[in-house]
């Protein structure tokens, strides 16, 4: 009996040993996925006609490299207009903040001084010497009139005796009329001087003086703060308008925002592009990652370093677990896992830390889940 059981026990031990050895030699658990990268769709916010295309599909480009140039149309003229408008508003603002020129203030002061003198002259009236001179002129006019009357009387007597011609009589009459008029004029002048300045003239002179004084005070005080603030606001508006147009001119060049590879480009010089619409796409080459799905029974942590292999290369690459979904989902039909597809999985993201110069988006990749430590 023992002889019969012993071979069976030995066989069972051998089979168990082989199974344990096979399990010991089995490969570590892995999940598979595809290498992915960010796809950036590029365009211009102003649009327009394509002037130059500097790249082709598949070209590697660097950050800041000009890919496509658009024709400027009227943007350069609008920039010149905005600069001129900004210069004008700045000049107006500088004038208001500086105030009036010294020459203008001196001119206003001189006018105030002149009007002050005119007003004081009218208030004081004629000088006594002027009145005395006017009286003397009246006396001279009276003497002239007396002489003219005597000449007129003698001439009239001689005319009666026919001793003189009629023309001499006419001349005597004219001289008498002139002497009478001269006396009247001199008398009126004296009357005006004795009465002094009219109140209306004094009031008018005072009004002119007050106006000139107020104008001088305004010049000395400078422009109002509201006017200066308005001028400053115009300067800021002009600066903003110029900045906006300069931003638009910058949109004439479509540049690479990062290092990458041109993925799709169907532009030729002369094509029209719509404002804000994508005209080409590129793939970022500096950050590559693998999207994979982790079975529920396996455990990973954020920051854990894992091994990554691809079919195109025999060596390994380092990857870091940078994302683990908090919500379970069913495995997509195109994802390969050793588990049944009906089981729930968690989406993970493994960022590749080396080999970006050799790896390409779209390559199949395996993520080996045996821990290699954590990121320092």
C-alpha cells in the first residue's frame, strides 16, 4: 500500500515544485498603453492672407520659431496713426501740467498794470495844470474874438464908403466866425476838464481791470485739475489703443509656443485664414506620457517610479506615476490588460522622464508595475 502511495506523493511534490518555480519565474505585472503628447492647434487672432510658410509637416520646431507669416494689410498704418495720436495727447498733457509760459504771465501782468493806470487816471480826473491851460486857451480865444470883431467893424465902415473891395469884407466875416467857433471849442474843453471823468467811463475801466486781473489769477493758478485728469486719461487711452494694435501686429507671425513637431499643416502663400481659427497643429515633444488602466487589485502611488519599455528599443525608460483616477471605470475595448475586460480599472498617467529624443507619440508602451522607488 505504501509502495503505491509513495509514487503518487512524489509526483504531486514534483508538480507542485514545478508550479512554484514557474510562478517564481513569471514576469512582473504590467499594463500597456500608447505614448501620448499634447497637441496644440495654432492660429492667429487677427487672421488674414498668408505671406510666408516656413515649415512643413514633420519638421521639428523650437520655442519662439516663426512658422507662418501673414500680410499686415493696414496694421502698419494704424500703428503709425496710434503713435501720432499718443504723441499729440502727451503733448497736450505736458502743456497742462506745465501751466502757462512765463512770457504769457508777464504779458497778462503788463495788461493789468496798464488798465490799473487808466482806471486811476479816470478816477483822479484832469490835473489842475491841464485845467489852467484850458482856461488860458479860452482867454486867448476871447482875445482873438475881440480882435476879429474890431476888424469886422472897421471893414464894415470902410465898405460903406467904398474904400475897400467886397472881398475884404468877406474875409473879415470869415475870421469873425472862426474866432467865435474857436472860443466855443475852448470853452467846451474847459468845461469838460472842470467836470472831470464820467462815471460810465470809470465803471468801464474798472470792469476791464477786473477782467484782466481775473485772467492773470487764472494763469498764476494754472489749469484745473479736472482738465489735467482728462488729458491724462486721453494719454492712457491712446497708450492702450497703441498697445492693442501692437498686439495685433504680433499676431501676424504664428510662432511655436514650445518645442515640438509640426503635425498638420495645409497652408500655402496666398491662403486666407479666419481670425481666431486654427490653421495648423503641432505635438509637444518635451512632455510625453502613457495613458494606461490599472486593475483594481494592483496598488500604485503618486510619484512612484516605474519602468517603461517600447517595442522599438531594447532598453528601458524611467516613468513617474503622476495621476491616478479616484473613480473606477470599465476597461476600454482597445486597452490590453491581463485581466478580464469586464473588471473595473483606474486610469493612470505615467509621465516619461527620459528618452524624449527617441520616443514618439503613438508608440505602444508597457508600464512595469514592480516598484523601483519614489521620486526624490
